């Protein structure tokens, strides 16, 4: 954990089924989802065999609520343009802020 990290996990009978977390990066050290030093970047994954059942949406909604409570104003993420997860992010309120050969950058206002 680093200062500013926020995360949620989904478990069943002790097995980890999914995770969503966000972390702050800086202009000197960041990935494609970076928008600014105050906006944490989101990562999310659900275990194979459990995808498509609503867990990802629930994790992302819980993460957004936890990040809002922690005082953040927005979240960002990056996704490959062909990844079906893009639809999920759009449904949850993420808006595309850039779209180029290195991927799609999206932001959710909290
Ligand atoms: C993306 C992911 C976290 C979503 O979790 P989930 O529990 O499957 O999501 P939900 O059931 O809440 O929502 C379904 C949506 O997830 C996406 N999805 C479903 N199966 C997926 C898969 N195998 N790979 C990527 N996205 C998938 C689709 O956008 C789907 O929306 P649709 O119904 O409009 O097609 C999960 O599918 C996953 O871990 N995928 C592989 C890793 C990945 O692509 N991570 C995101 C990188 S930006």
C-alpha cells in the first residue's frame, strides 16, 4: 500500500474472486491512464469463470464510493479500444477523454 491507495476485494469462502483498486501517480512516473497528480488510476480484474455476472460492476461502484469518501474528485483508467470492458466503464459513467493508438483514457467524476 502507498498513501492514497484505495481498494476493494470480492471473496467467497476465502477465495479471491476479484479486485478493484486505484492509486495516485505522478507526471514523472505513470501509465496510460494518468490524467493528473490528484486523480487515482483504476485497475480491475475478476477471476476467469466469474466474469460477466456483475461482479466487476459491483467492485467498480464500491471502489468509486470508497474513493469519493477518501476525498477524491475523479478516477481515471485506460483500456484497449477493443476490450469489451469499455462498454462496462461507459455504463458506470466513465467518459472518454482521449483515444489513440496506445489506448482509450476514461474519467469518472465522483
Ligand atoms: C473487465 C472485468 C473486470 C469486468 O468484470 P465482470 O465481472 O466480467 O463485469 P460485469 O459482469 O459487471 O459486467 C459485464 C461487462 O464486463 C465486460 N466483460 C465481460 N467479460 C469480459 C472479459 N472476458 N474480458 C473483458 N471484459 C469482459 C463487458 O464489458 C461486459 O459488458 P457487456 O455486458 O456490455 O458485454 C472482467 O471481465 C475481467 O477481469 N476481464 C479481464 C481483464 C480485463 O480486461 N481487465 C480490464 C482491463 S482495463
